[in-house]
C-alpha cells in the first residue's frame, strides 16, 4: 500500500512538471486587449487607461446604422449622430467649426472668417475653394447655417482608411463622382466609399490633422514652414517627438482635446500646461545651469529647431500678386517651373513665388500674443505692412526670443483709404479674378460681398506675416551651440535689433559672454577693479585663454552677499566641476564618466588646471600633473615599453577620437592608433580554434552588427525555448510518456503496488 502511495505521488509530480512546461509558454503570451466601449469614445480610442488596460474602439463594421450605402457626407453624419448624440454640438462650439476666435486680451475678433493674409488673402466671396478645409459640408457663401448638425463632417478627422478627401472646390464635400482636378491635368479624383470609411473610423492622426494643416495656403508646406506632408511619417532626424518608429507623437499628444475642443491657438499662444515643453521636460531640463538660465528669455524652439522646412518639402517664402494675370499667347494659363527644383514659380492666377528649404528662422521677442492688422485698419503704404505683428519686447517679462518664419508678399490694397482689400478670386462669374484676370471688378465685388467700404482705387503694397516655429524638433546633437549666437560675425541673433544696447551687444557677441567693461568707474564686476588688489592674478588672467575671450572674474567668482560690494562682501569660488562645465559642456560630460568624478572627494577641473592661466598644475617637482596623485603608477611607468618609446600618461589616457579625453579611458581605439597593424580580431582567433563563450560572443556580435562590423556567428542558447529548471522544451516528452504509461497500468490493475499486495495475500 505504501508503494502505491509513493507511485501516485510520483504521478502527481509528473503532472505538476507538465503543467509547469505549459505555464512557462503561456506566461510569455501577449496580454489580451480588452474592449471597453464606454472608454473607447471619440477622445480615448486606442488609449491606455489609468488601470493599465488598453482599450480599443468598438468595431463599427457591426453597427446596423452603418450597414448601408451612403450618397453624401451628411448622410454619414446623420448615422453617426444616432449614437454620438452630443458630438455635433461639441464640434460646433469649437474654432474648427466657427472659424472665429475672440482674443481675450486684445478684444479682437479673429479667426479665418475675419482676418486677412498675404497668401490666399481672404475667404469671403471665395468660400467654395477656401472651405474645402472646413470641418463641415456646404459652406458655399455667407448664408451657411452654422447650426445644422448634419453639416458637421465626422469623417475628415476620424478616417483611418486614407481614402477620404475633401474635393478642393466642393465647399467641404468629397467628390461623389469621378472628377478631374486641376482642369486639364489628367488627375482624376475618385469618390470615396463612404460606408467603408464610416465602418473604419478611429482616433485622429497626423494624417487626418495634416489633411488640412499641412496644406494651408493652397498647397503642401505653403504657410507654416514647420508643418507639411513630411510630418505624416517622420523619422527621428526630422522630429524627435513625432518619429514614427520612436515616440510616435500624434498631434493630439500635445494639442490635447476635451469634448472636441483642441487646445492651442496661433492667435494666442499663452498655452495651457498640456502644450508647453515644460509639461514633459520640467522648467530646468538641462544638466548645466548655464543653459537653464536661458529659459527665461529664450524659447526652447529657438535652439532645438535650428531650421524649418527640413523634410524635403519646400515652403513658400514670398508671393507677389502684382505680377499675376499674364497669359500665354493663346489665352491659356502661363505656368513656369524652376528648371532645377521643379517648383512652380509663376502662375497666371496667383503671380510669382519664391521657396525655401532648410531655412534658418528669424528671431524676435514674442510673449504669445498676436495683434492683427484687420481689414478696416489704415496703415502707411510707404512701409511694409505687418499683418500679424507678434507682441513682446526686451522689456516684456513674459516675452522670449522665438524662431519665426517671415512670409513676405505683395498684395492689393485700397490706395485712397490705405486699407487692405478682399479680392473675389474664385467663382463661375466673370468678376472672379481667376476667370477675368481684372483686379478692379474682382476687388469691387469682393469688398461689396463683405460689406466693406472701397474707394474704387487700388494699388499694391508690401506685406509680411509671422509664423511661430514649433514643429520639426531636431535631435539634441543638432541643436544650436553657444557659438551659433555668441559670435561677432554671422551669428543667429542680431542683439542690436533685439533691443540690446551697444555694450550688451558687444558682450553677448563674444563667447563666453563677459561682464567686463572698459570704464574703471564701473561697479565691482569689472575685471579692471580686481587688478587694483590682485595685480599678479590679473596679469595671469590677461594672457590666458579666458582673458583673450573676455571671461571676467565674476564669471567664476560670486559675491557671498550680493547686497554688499567687495571687499565688504567676500568673493567666493565654487571649485566643483559644474562651474567650468557651464561653458565647457563636452569636457564636463566626459569628466563625469571618469574615475576622477567618481572619487569620494571628486577631483574637479581646478585640481588639475590653474583657473587663472588654464595651465596644468604640477606640484612637488613632478614632471606631469598625473604624478601629483598617481605616484605608484608614476614609479612603475619608467620601466615600461611605453616609457621607453617616449610616451607619457596622456598619450594613452587622453588619446582618443571618441571624446575630449577627459574621461581618461584607455579603450581599443586608443591602442589601435599605434597598434592598428597588429590588432587581433575575433575572426582570426576563431580560425585558430579559440573557445569563446557563446553568450558573451553573441553580445559582442550584436554590438559589432550595430557598428557595421561582420564577425563569424556562433549561435547563442535559445533562451526563450527553455522550460523550467533550464531544460529545453522537448524534454517534456519524458514526463508526459511516463504519465500515459503509468496511467494505463493503473487502469489495467497492473501497477507494481497491486501485484505486491496480491503476493502478500
């Protein structure tokens, strides 16, 4: 009986082992997505909740309301509203629908309905063309019903098929039959399958937002410069946040939404916390205090977006309407392309254009507010008219230096009233400029349509518009460096134009910026004052690199009590590496990885360098600064072959092409500089029969592959195919076989326990 119990216990153990193997596989299975229809609404589809549960939107292909053939876009909206009963009302409360914005600080009524620009000019009397980017259907003229819920376009933001597009001249509708556009181009626009699109809706994306925002101004990349079709699927080099294979930010990652209200406005950029860089990077994002000190006066974008229009799509920089209207001899449109770039540089309907790629921004003070030159505002036509002057100045505490695209143009204006005008550009009537090519009737009809006064006389005036640059954030190693701005020639910043006085501009155009001044009656931050008592040190400083570059005493020395002057208040010096690292960023970064920085009492820059002369400190009769501390190594060194070759410590410990040398590492690249011809490789060792740990070798091969080096491959263990206790999964056959045979014996009554009991009886 006891043997039978032992045997049964063994069977139980075999079963547990088998379950263990099965569990080992199932434990690595992917988590199951849970469908939560309540959480998968318009805003949260495909998002991870606070509980860590990934939600997916309901499968709209199963909804009876969408199982039909839709003839028009409003038909789809009607079906959507049968479930999303409040969605249209939410959309109709946003600027995406109203195209209006009241600036709470200036009181100006802005938005596309009310402002004028220097590319397409204005929407009034041109609605069917302009409203192809409206989030609705049928805005053909000034009688459009903004209260009609069924005119809301759900698909333009929630399409995931990539097949839905508004037709360029259909007032927000897609085409419902095949159409050619532009006329004579041979390009046929096919109608979308509205049922297919409706059954495959999902969250907004870069593509859906970009279908309008990338093409503002009439074509790809025209308006903003930092938004174009290249951002639909960008790589890391183009935008570190939107990198499709990296962070993969969509537009709503930063422009968060609530009830269809999307945060952010180009009319007032006093952004909510969700939109600012600080919401992720904090108010002190840099390692070095010197860089963090810039944040109060320099926008993050200024350094981190060194150029715009970097994705291969050119942006328009200049548009001259005054030369439009020239036709070919046969009366057809004259279209001229740049023979080198293929870009359209003249169009009879619009005039001439200039483009730019990889453009360095202009820089101005900007506090986030914009005050527009509206259609009724008079101006001096002898000066270029700034249509949307950004607010801010050097004396404005809320202003920062921002990167801007400056878009220049020449456009029609009322030469008697000195106001801008609205030309009637698009339409089937002869007064439309794109049909008759006459400015006088086009302007007269456009101003009458808008209900605005017009003298009947027109001319052309230079205009400019500013567009803040916020997208196409470059990798950190491509951000602007100190010398890009703080340089006497060709610097990014024109400090005089930004409002700095002559003395400040002189100081800021030399790197590093210094507080030194020429007058001896200046306050105690002038280096000349230090000379009165510290003549020897001042003399050393004058002939040093710091002296040549104007790094004044107070760049390193600080008053212990800023409320008093020296000598009443003592000057102190912080000898930590961070003081030097404020300017010597790369050297400090390397030093932080060294044994010097890791020492209990960190050996900082001033322990090796004289801060006034920048020369190395050599003490106690030693021949190198290293001997000051590394006396044992210095004692051994003379007997080495390296010493016999005339080498010193720094020949190895700073001899690298990978960094500044302040990590003091000796790596393979150091040895190769001298021993390149004799260096061994993994291939040659393996050919000689050397045994190498498979796991270690695989790690080395992975590193070599990343560096583009090919080595002989040795298979590492297949870790994922192992079961419990490190055994391969195929060994599970033995306990399973034992379980089957043992079970058969028990059923047949042939197990050893029964047979033993029979003999005892």
